[in-house]
C-alpha cells in the first residue's frame, strides 16, 4: 500500500511538471497578446469591457495575469491538469487508469488541444472550469455515498462553496451546469441521505450567486455582445465536433460492451454493440483518409452520433447491473458532459474548445466503467499505457520545443525590426519566423498580418509581412536580433 501511495505521488508530480513545462514551451499565441498588450488587468477591471464584454471574470483575469507572468500560468496549467487526472484515481483507485487519462488528454482531437492546451486564454476559461465540476462530484461521492460521513467539515464546506462561486466566472455552459447540479443534488440527497441536504443547499446558494453575477454582465444582453442567440445556432458545428471525436466514442462503446459482458454474462448484446462500434470506427477512419468517398463520409457522420447515443442508451437500460453509487456517478458524468454542449444549440460562437469538458468527462466515464467492471488485467495494461504515455508525451514535448524555438526567434526578430525601423529602408518588408506544428496552437489569422501582434509591437499597418522558415534560424540565438534579421533578409526576398 505504501508503494502504491508513493507511485501515486510520483506520477502526480510528473503530471504537474509535465504540463507546466508544456505551458512554457508552447508560449503565447498571437491572440493572447490582446490580453497582455491591449489592456492590463487594471484597465480590464476599471474599463468598460469588464461590464460589457462577458462574465468570465476569473478566466479573463487569469488570461491577463498569465500573459505577464508565464511561470504563474505554468503553475496553473500543472495544477489544473493534475486535479483532472487525479480525479480518476479518486474514483477508481487505479493508477493505470490515471495514466490512461494522461494519455487521453495528450491524444485528444488536435482542434480541441490547440484551442485549450495550446491557447492560454482558452485554457483559463475552458479547461480550468472543469475543476469545479469534478470537485463537486468527488465531494458528493464523499458525503453522499460514504456511510460513515454525516456532514462535510466546516473548512471543507467553505472551500467548496468558494470554488463553486468563483468557478462560475469562466464558461457559461459550465456555470449553468454547476447550478443545475447543485439543485438536483439537493433532491438526490433528500432521497438518499437527508443529513447532508444542508450542505447541498449551501452549494446551490453560492452557485446561484455566481450565476447571477456572471449573467448580470451587459455583454449578454446587448446586440453588440460577443454571444449571439438563435435556435439551432451551433448545431452543425456540434455535430462536426462530435464526428471528430470518433476515437473517444469508439473507446466508450467498447467500455460499455465490456462492462455489460462482465456484469451480466450476456453473450449477445455486448458483441452486437462492439461490432457496431467497430464498424463505425472503420467507416470514420476511411472517410477521414479517403476523401473521394463522400457518401461514406456523410454516412459515417451520422453513424458516429448514432453510436454515441446507442452506447449511452444501452448502458442505462442495464442500470440494474449498477449499485447505487455507481449509477449516480455514471449519470453525473453523462449528464454533465452533454450539459456542457447543449446550450450551444441556441448560442454561438462554438468551436472545438467548447468540446473539452465533454471530452474529459466522457474519458473519465469510460475509464470508470473499466474500473467497476474490472475488465483489464492491471499489470499488462499499466505497462502498455505507461510506454504509450512516455513515448507520446515525449513526442508532444519535442513538437512543443520546436514551437518554443520558433516563437522566441520570432519575438527577437520582431523586436529588432521595430527598434531599428528596418522596414523603412527595406521596402516596407517585415519578417516573421514561421511557427511550426499549427495543429498544437490556435490562430485564426495570417501570421504575416496578425492584428494582436501588430498592435502589441506597434508595427505599422503599411508593412508587408514575409515568413522565414523556422528551421533556418533555429541555431541563431534569440539575443542576436541583428543576425536574425540579416539571415531573414538573405532567405526571403
């Protein structure tokens, strides 16, 4: 038992350090410079944007602070993802599944990765907001399903209330989800354990305060607000993103099949579900790789969504195989996952970043099914998943380091040109180092004319941007601005 605790502590520390380092290597996207350059935290808090843009006060505030203090941003990265990954251990007591969650985060669809892990402003709103949901789940499991617990200790109660209140200021769907969760849990507690109902009343009250404070922001009620409201606003984008998560849905279907097979011994249903799951997976892969088969591509879009729905329905139709706490925990994951994307049916804009909560909760739910069905031999699985974690984790860091090299050279090159106004004598040409691995960081604009960068560095709009291949200047130190400029001028005419 002592060895297991030390393994847990070591891996948790590794996760923390890994994502902190990853944060530092990925650096900042051009879009993040709006937060650091256009306004400081003070101007944000005292300016008109605070009450007229959106109610993501915590997420936006951390984005601004993180732009100025990258070490702080790195610490928040490490802490957030450590909590997310540790939550699976708290539920299952399985270190192998904890490592599996780490791998699942690294192999998430690149669009989601780029707009959350690879984008500081996206991370502080869409990744950090998952933490209050998981904390609420773990606290609920502790006070509701542990027969020895009659109430939550006062200091823990205060801490959870504070987390739920401030957790309301990062992502609107998560804010609404937490509010609904705490309200529903009052009735669930009244049904299962009346002695803890009072604690859930406190949770609901602080969640309600946070929700009111968030949506009191005028940005949600003005035509000029960032959010637009119309029926069916983001349905096509939601379906497209669900389609992009076919690997997750494939794994979920197999986990449901394994669970039913282990718990019921039913020799037909699990195999039928697994067969359908494999068919959908093959069609999804084929339609991704062979674009000529347009009919197969369109068909697989609908089959992926159908596979997800069938897997969830089949699982809950076999609710009799679950005990009380397994049922409520499973229901919590599934409902919260869908609740995080349902508001976008009437709200836009919607992007891959909006799918992060759905992805994380469904990953943890899938591994939770593996744990309660005891479907895997731990020793074999932990060796396999540990090797995968090491290899793919190293690959991600290697790509992130390439991004870091390019971004540091790019900043040095920009600063030299701005300081010396080289573009005046160079026919208005302005050089930028091309940033590689665009699947890991998000930027919707051309790098040769990026408004946040231009505003931050005060680059004249009359300049013509030219890209320099990053590998051509990677061996030039970032403190050698003049040499970088001469190399860029020689390479790009």
